C-alpha cells in the first residue's frame, strides 16, 4: 500500500484502500478478497450458461474450483486449473500483486509479478469448499447495479474522496 | 484568494488554535481507546474517556456522556452509552468545524447564512429493526476494538448491510457502513496491521451510530424551498468507494428576480461495484444529461423550481433544467463567487471533513518535492495541494497542477492543516494555455488514448448485466 505519510493516523480522509484498477470483465466477472479467501467467478470458455467458482484460502493456500452447481472442475488434477490461473491473473490486475500476496500470505520478497508466480508459491492442496457462499457473494455484488441512483446529498461520502490519479 | 488571505488562513491564531488542539487531543484519546475495544479498558483509555466527558460537561450532552463513560468503564456497553460517547465526540469535532469555518469565512470575507430551522422528524424512517441491526454490529466493533476485527466480525455485517441497502430512506447509513466494512474486510485480520487509521475509523463508527438512532434523522427535504434562476457551475467534487459514486457540483446560483447570488451544491449519486471505476463512473449518472452536459461543455443551466435545502444543497431534477449560455468556471469564480452568500451547515453535519469551500488562486508559483507533493507559493505563503484527491475519471493530473498558474479548488482541512483540492487548473503546455476540469469527461473521455483504453476494456456495466441476467434467471 506504499508509504504512509506522517499524521496518517490522525487524518479523517486517510486513504486505506488503494484505488482499484479497471479491467476487462468478460472472462472473470467477479474477483474479491473476502472471508479470508481470494475468490471469484470465472466464465466457462465453452458454455455461455456456465460459470466456475474458484477460490484460494489465505494462509493455508487450500484451493478449489467447481461449477456454481457444485460439480467439481475437470481441470483440477492436484494442481490449480486454468480457472484458478485466470482468477489470480485478474486479481493482480484489479488489486496489484502486492495486495493479493499480502492477503493470501504468500511471500513474494524474492520477486513475483504474475499469477503463475503466485500460484507456484502456494503451499496448499485441493480442498473442496462450497461454491454457494462465493456464488451468493457474486449475486449480492450484481445486486448493487439494481439500486436506484439518488439526488439527495450523501454528506458521509466526504470521507471517501475519489482518488487514483496519484499512487 | 489573495496572498494576504492565505497568510490569514495559515498564520498561527493564539485565540483559536489552542482550543482546536485541545479538542482534537480529546478526540484522539477516544480514537486510541477504540483500538483495543471498550470491553477491557486500561488505565490510559479510561482517563481519555473521562477527559472527553469532562470537556462536554457544561453542554446539554454533559450528563449523558458522563453517565455513558461511567457505565462503559464499569463494563456495561449498552447502545445508549455508546451513543452518548459518539455524541460527545461529534460535538467536539463540530466545535472544531465551526472555529475553522468562521476563520475561513473571516479571511475570505465570505458571508454565510445562519442556521435557523430544525427539521421535523423523518416520516419515511428506516424500519427500527434495520437500525437496531446496525447498532448491534457497531456495538460488536466497540467491544472487539479495531485490533479484534476478524473475518467473522466483518462477515457478520453482511445481512445487516443488505437490509440497510434495501431501505431507500437509509441510503446515507448504507453508503457509510458499506465503505467502513469494505476497509475492515481488506485489512483483516486487523491485529496484523502495522498502523491503524484510528481517526478515520472512529469518525465512521461514530457517524454510523448516530445515523442509526431509532426514528432516523430529521429529513432535510421537508424544509426545502423552490428556487429558479441561472446556475453557474464552479466545478465537480468526486466522491467514490467500492459501491458508491457521488458527483457534488459546486455552483453559484443567480436566483430569478434580484436576490443576491448564492453558493450552492448539487449532488447526484449511484450505486456501483468496485470494477466500475475511472471514466466509466460517469455512465452510471447518465440520467442527468443536462447537469453532465453543463460540466463537460462548461455552460450555465437555467433551472425551474428546484428544491433548495437550508444546507445549500440543490436537489437536482434534470427535467427542470435546460442548458444556457457558455459559462467559464474561472470567470464565475472571479466575478460571481466573491459576492455569493454561502449556506449554513446543518448542525449534525458539522465535522471538519465536510469543509469544502470553493476558492480561486492565481499568479502563484508551484514547487514539487521529492515525493511528488505539490505546494502553491503565493506572496511568501504556501498552500499544499492534496494531489491524492485527483480522481481517475478526469484529465486533471499532478503534472497539469504543477504547471498551472490558476487553480479553482476546494479548501479542505485535515490532520491540522489546510490543503487545496483542485477542481480545475489553467496551465501552460507547449507555450499555449490549456485547461483541465474534473467534469471534462462527464459525457465521456475526450482524450483519444483514454477513449481507446475504455473501448478495449469494454462496457463493464453491460458485461455484468449480461452475466446477472443469465445467472439470476434460474
Ligand atoms: Zn477450474
């Protein structure tokens, strides 16, 4: 998260989260660092109606991939499948490699920049986790797009200035 | 803003500064006490809370805050006691806000309306069980302290948040809690963080607890008056977190008839997701084409019967607005801003973070330090620029600010100092004068490189809607 300035603790508008970078969403519509996991939804390359739910647990590095109906991913044979690769690649685009590594507790002090770099440093194995939890997080995420806009002032947003032109 | 005015703003003021410092120290004591939670307070945090109670003892809040501190120290963390503490802290920050604004108005010679109305209670108050759910989560945070926040505690907010989000009358609370929860989620487990944003998180926690009081807040819209006239935009202040975007336009209103011009704000906001960011955020506000057009094309707007709140907030109705003649925001700032009457600040909104007074600075020189910090120098006085507030949805860059000779911006105050948040600059590039405004891309980016990057990334909203449509139909 870069260097923290003097007096940061005493700033009301202190920046806590770095600005998220926009990315193409078609392949991986949803990525998040939440519930102690890097988790997300990856579109199937062959079936437009199907999505995969992929996740990596922070700390233990246990990983999983299955369809949203909980059918195990065929590409997962003891090692991360292409969906997990896509998930980590897109997470790095969105959050930056440093933030993803810190959250998952992967040591990147020897230099890592790509999704593959992170995945080879995982020391966990495949452990099934229910896809439903992640999938419902995705649906909740999508629900924001249905919340109507407003013209009443939201004074609380003064605590949340738009940032990002400067790192 | 003249050099003498800037000197007046930044020079030490022995009549006011010690009081501000003392109030902020008391607030800081509360903030530090929150770190390890109120459930097991050590000697120092107990003393800090007692000092806070002492500071507000002679105010109408005095008795409740004293009792609240007493009970919390004894281990009883009931809603009402936590609320009393949050109220005491807010009162101190309100006083700091008032002192700073009075000083700012004094040096600028800005006249300001005084607060005269107390709004009636909200008729469309959020359901009490929803508010109670919020208070209960906030109480859990107070018990755990920031250091005790883990994934489970953050995840516990999800259901409450869904309920608040679903109630339009609690939009302010929803946006606030969502922003706080996202920060806590990203920082989990907080115990492993080197440093904590203690002022900020205590601000957000206290404000949320006050907004979640049973019965809701007085509704401002009930006290609106209808205004018509010509609106001359000064600039757009952009607010954003993962799931919300708000554009707050500062403008001078020339009311129909011969009433004095007024300084007003008008805000439009939308819910979003964090992958919709950068210039794409403007598309979420496309329901307001007249307002966005006025920003992008820099023209005035003729408005008819728009509700104006006592807080100076104009409630935007795009169908009651139509484009008027071109209006240069710099000219508006030079000619109309000095005589415009500023609005009063609603008592419950008084906090230094809300200070955002439009000013024009000209004929300064700029210096850039090693870490990229920019400072404006004017007649031997200096004003730091808050470059971290430059948004990605606009062509305003640190480079254009560093090369600028005129800057239209908002004066902000945080952590003991004034900073300038640029809304627009006039700068020199290849011996020609150029301008960049935060609202320049309101109708879409105008920089070919940005247009290309946007086209390549695709329409995030459309992609997510397509996915949502397919998956939600089942
Ligand atoms: Zn897979």
